[in-house]
C-alpha cells in the first residue's frame, strides 16, 4: 500500500511541473485566443538547453533554469512575430495551422541536427527516504522550482504594470487599445512568456527523465489535458490540473503498462472537454 | 396563418420546378450536365489507361501513390474545407480501414472487395458515433481531439494482439491467389484505387453542389449564424466527419493489402496526416480541384525531395515552411489565386 | 387576434448579473411589437432566449401553441421564427444569393436547392437587393449587409421575424427605405418583434410597445401611451419639452 502512496506522492511532484508547462499554454490561450502548437517544441528547447548548458558550458543544472527562461522567452517572441502576429483574430484554423507548421519546422530542424537519439542529463542530488522508499532529490527540487516560478508568474500578472496590461488585453483587446495599451507588444510579450514557461518546464523535466527531440509531443498532450482540466485561460487552474494529472498517473502507473498512458490521457481529455467545458478547476479563476 | 402573397407565388413556381426533376435526385440532375463531372471522369480514365496501355509498372506505382493522396485530400476537404474544422488526425481513417481490411483478408480469408467495403462502413460508423461526441468541441479543441484520437488508436492497436500488436500483420502471398497471382493482383488493386479516387472527387463535388454542402459551407463561414438560420449543426458536422471517413478507409484497406504489411507506425503516421492538410491548403481550401491538384503537386514534390539526399532529412521542415507560407501569404492556395485572377474559371471548375 | 408568441416569466442570469428578470410579453398574429429600453436593459438577451441561443433559467416560451423553451436555434428556425442580429452576421465568403438560399433551405420553408432560388429572388426584391445577388456578402455596404440580414431571414418564410436594431448605423434615407420595407413585410402577414433605438421609427411602426429596464418590464402599451408614460420618460425617453408633450409625441 505504501508503494502506491509513494507513487502518488511522486506523481504529484512531477505533476507540479506538468502544471507549470500547462500554465504557458493556457496563458497564451487566455490572452490571445491562440492554441500554441509550438508548445511541444518549446519544451524540447528547454530540454536541450539544459543539456548544452550543463555539458558544454558546465553550468550547474539548476543554474540553467533562469537562462532557459530567457532563451524560451526570446524564441517565443520570435515565433510570435513570424507565425502568430498575422493570424491573431483570424479563424482558429489559421493560427492552428501556422503554429503547427512552425512546430514542424522546429522539430524538423531538431531532428536533422540531433537525430532521434535519447539524451540524458544526470543530476546528482540526494533524495529523501521514507518508509523504505526514496523520493529522488530531483523530483522534489523540480516541484519546488515549479511552484516558485508559478509564484513569480502570479506576482508578475497581479503586481506589476506589465501584468495588468496583459490581463487587460486578455479581457478585451479593443478596450485596452483604446486605453493606450500597446496591445501588439503585450501580445508578443505574453507569447514569449508562455513559451518561456514551456521551456523552463522542459528543463525541469530533463532533470528527471531522459529525452529525445520527439519527446515534446507526449508532454504537449499532457499539457493540453491539464489545460483543459484547469479551464482555458486560467493559470491557477492549470497548476492544480497538473497536480491532478500527476496524481492520476501516480495511481495508475503501478497497475498499468506505460504504453497505455496516451489512451488514458486522451480519454480523460475528451471526457473533461465534454463534461466540464470550463474546466474542473474553473472555480480557481481569479478575475 | 397568412402567407406572404408574393411568397405564395414563389412557392408555386418552386413546386412546378420540382416536377422538372422527374423523380431523379436533384443532385444528380444538377451535376450530370456540368462539364466538371466529365472532367473528373476523364481524370479517372486517364489514371486507369495511361499505365495500362503501356504495361508501365513504374508509372502505375507513381500514379497509385498520387491516387491515394488525392483520395485522402478530397475527403479531408469535406470537413476541413467545407466546415472549417481541422481534422488533424485524419489519417486514423486510413490506418484503421487498412487494419480492418487486412485483418479480414488474412485471418478470415475474405475476398478483397468485401473486406475493403466492410472496412469503409465500419470506420464510417465509428466516425459517426465518435463525431457526435467530439464535434461539439469548437475549433481548436476539435483539432486537438483528432490528434488524440490518432495517437490513442495507434497506442491501442500497438497493444492489440489479434492485430499483431506492435509488429503488425504480414500478408502471405496466398492472399493474392484469388486475384490471379501477385502480378495481376497489383493491377486489379490499382484499378480499384483509381475507382475510389474518382469516387472521392465525385463525392466531394456532389456534396458541394447539394443542400447538405450548402449547410456545411454555412457552418464553415459562421457556425452560430448557420444554426440560427436553421442548419442542424451538430448532425451535419457529424455526418460530414463520417462521410469523410468512408473512402479513405477503403483506400487504406486497398493500399495496405497491396503493400503486404501493416504496422501501427506506418498506418497511423501523423506526418502523413499533416501532409494531407498541406495538400488541401496548397491546392485551395474548399475546392474540389484544389484538393486534387494540391495532392498531385505535393506528391511530385515529395518524390523529388526524398530522392535528393540533402533534402530527405528536411522533409518535415520543408512541409512546415510550405504550410506556413500558404497560411500567412496565400490562404486561398493555388485555386484561390487562379479564381482571383480569372473569376470565370470558377463557374467551370469547383 | 391570436397570440403567436407567448413569453411567460423568463429570467436569465450571467454570473453576477441578472440580465432578464421575470419578463412576460406576447406577440399577436400579424402585429408589430416594439421592444425599447436603455442600453443594458436586456433586450438582446430576450431575443437570444426566444431564439434558442441559450435557455432561460426560468419561464416558458410558447410559439404557435408549442413550447419551444430551451430548444436549439436550428429547431426554432424550423418552427417559423427568424431573426436578424444587431451586429450583422453575413456569411462573408458567399454571395448574397447563397446567403439567402441558406435561409430558404434551412428555415421554415425548408426548400430544396432549386425551388429555394425562386423564394430568394422574391425576398431580395422586397428588400431591394435584386441587383446584388451575385455579389459577395463581404463586399456590401453596412446598409447592404443589413438588408442581406433581412432578406436572409425572409427567405425562410417565417411567421415571426425578430429584428435586432435593424436601423442602427443607417442614414436617414436608408432608414426611410427600411421602414417601408418593414411595413411591406408586415402587410404580407409576417408578425414582427423589433428592438430599436430610433424612436420615430419604432413609434410609427409599432402597434404596441414593451419597454424594458434593468431586465424587467417597465411598461407596455400603444406608442402614444408609452410616449406619455412618466416612468418611461424618466428612465429612457428623457424629460420632454412642454411643447413636445402637448403635441403628444
């Protein structure tokens, strides 16, 4: 029984990272009504950033975290201007296809450069032992950092002028524009922010598991499930949804082969979309 | 209930006009005399005769692939082009149809035509049931759900032992005997695929010319307005989704029968799914000609790229850039450009 | 005169806002009922409730004796209710003809494609769009788009037409033209429920008027009664000058 509990606690820890990733996705959706299909590529970006910063530059693993935030942000802003700017406000079809095609380009380049071989970043961190089960230090650290970054995001959104501008544009872009807010710049900032969140979560995931260029897809699916659980446009809900997904995975893993995970997640995704269109955690919405 | 006087007159005129159809379905009546119908028939005939007349196996193989893609693209157009719903996971019909057909032929020793037909019908039915569920999801959610469908079905099939699990099903040469041996079978299957391709072009054209198609196009323009105007949006979307599954499932069955093996990765290849979307966008979203043209051109392009060593790694990148370029700068695709320059052509083609 | 539409005690709440509260109204066969009130009074919400865009929290909506409360919009259209929108919703990529054909094929008329074209020509003639049938809806002027909304709704051969600020954004000439069209529609036997802010139009067109304020019914009566009702004047029309009042505006 304690085995299942250990698995659950472990799942919750990883779930915090899922939540962080999903916050990036849900933020972009909430602000500009765009589903960012480069999300997976951003996660992979964060993973490889960790690898190169740790091995090539010799940075301590968790030192890469702030660097990845910056890299992710910059790449996100670039993606915004290339693929998103012209299609914001047009039919959903267009932004879906443009972000998706950007994703294809990025992953395609990644595959050409790094092939599909697995990469790994070993992070020596002592774990915590309880009742004969060890919770790896990396899991605990990842969860702590995820919550920390989520907290910083909260501060940014609710205690700074930029955050206020972002929330204003999310609420009503035209009104914000009329009030003198440079909405286009706010949009690109928000997109960069969402990408940064995805990237840094990729970095954290890379401290936990080995990865390949194609790993983004699985985590992107998880992010969508979480986003839907939390309700689109609701960052706090995304965090809770992430923990919930981690919980579910924790309960399921002892009893089910891992190749069944996509099926379970997909069914959950559909069920929540149909039964709880506003998200199960919609009550955590702030505004 | 007083009816509008002049509407009364209009309705009477309308009733008289109905009699003109003489019991033939109005759709058939409308498109029978249109030149585009003959154009489709001509294309089908060309595909069938050109390789056959010269016993040209290389041409046949090349055209076979093109025919498969034209089938996939024109059927995808029914959902993507007409209703605007992005079926990212459209390849699932192809793969599932392939599996059902191959399984029936190899395990139950069914004749090919029956197996392919049943594959088409069952996938279509599944799509209808499933569609009723996921089509209430708007725009982006629907798109994501279709990706999820594809991945989930792939994962399921990989674990499904009766269908060979992760290794798939291999067809022994015996299955080609009822068709006159492997060499003859390849020709027969080719003609069947050409028939399905021609059928797909007819189908998407017929739908576009019908009341059903008008409803779909209205949904694509403005779903809420369409509902207010009386279009039964959930049913129509589900029907479109289901209809768009039928022929791709059949062609999947035929294709994998011809190939001789089917395994999860190749059957539910998401890249191929995306490429189909690129084809439709390239040719011109919502047009019958565009879907066919886009499929043909993309297939030729792909063939060139794959043989050039330098480009084969970048297949995904190039497809991505192409799609991005189309979305940003030419969302109407080729036919959009042509119709814009020469509006008269629009009356001739569809 | 029989009641065509009976709305009884409908309410609708959106989060913290009670948009409509315990509202009842009746539209009689062949009449024009005006619906007026200050902005935010809940007028468009009432339309959306009748039309099936969302269901009421409480209350009933009965059309031609049939309970249509909470039915989806496409079913309500089939019953014989058509509606125009305050912010026009043309099917932009389609021609005027195609737009109206959608109305004819899927509304109460529910015609097949061929016969639908005939009905569309009639509707286009009534609103004055006969020359523009092959133009793309997106290329019309604002006035043209408003007329398209109307033609499209008419093509369905409805028995009740819901007009949501169909005169908004039109210049005086266009308004006059539209008023004539609306009268012609009513004379053909179609009842009309119309939301309007252009006072002289609604006063001259309506047989009766219902005044809404803060989600509830403030007053109901003939245009003359409404114009002189002190509550209505205070809430919406504004204090009239003494000379205007004595003229019975």
